[in-house]
């Protein structure tokens, strides 16, 4: 049952990660358009400049669970790389329980009022001609916590089951 739950989390983050990966191409296209418009035609749009920055933010916040799924987060290799599987499972469990999940809780707890205040006022960019819907991009902070937190649960499930397999 827990393995099915972990598999569902993995599928969710895989799907979202593959989807948001297309934002890289969109960001590059928008950035090129901004440069061409500004330096060739002497035209500038604040909303366009903000858009590729926002897309970059979405890519990193929403894609964090995908990165953890594929074990691509930064870690101290001195403590991890040349170790046994059992040792790495224990490091994954301890790191997730004592560092990742508490930090995600702090981020969620502290950003929730910030996000809600933004939604209550339907916050927009403070720049003239900027993007509407700043509240949407701020919501990505909570999406980050949920998706990365779910993937952390999947890591725990898999690490516990593998660590038990290593013992048996």
C-alpha cells in the first residue's frame, strides 16, 4: 500500500516535472524576444521581462519535487557518494526527517499568510505595465512545499523499505 502511494507521488512529480521543463524553452524565447525588441526596435515591455522571471521561479519551485525524485539535489558527497546502500538509506531518512521536512514546514508556515494576503488583494506588479496576478506566482511557494514534501514522503517510504531489505 505504501509502495503504491510512493509510486503515485513519483508519477505526479514526474508528470509535473516534465511539464514545467517546457518552461525553459518558453523562457529562452521570451528572453530573446525581450532583447530583440529592446536593442533592435527600441521597444520594451515590463510584463514581458517579468514573465520570464516568473517562469524561472515556477520552474524551480514546482520542479523541486521532480529533482528530488531523480536524486539530483545537492548533497555533501563526502558523506554520501562512496558509501554502502544501507548507509545512504539512513542518510536519506535522517536528512528527510530532520532537515527537509522541518524546513518545508517552516517555509509553508511562514509563507501561508504572505500568500493569503496577496490573494486577498489580488496583488499585481508594482511596476507600471507589469504582470497582473502576482498572487499566482506567490502561490508557487506553497506548491513547492506540497510537491517537495510529497516527494520527501516517497523518499522515506522507499528508504525505509530498502533499508529493511538490506537487513534481511
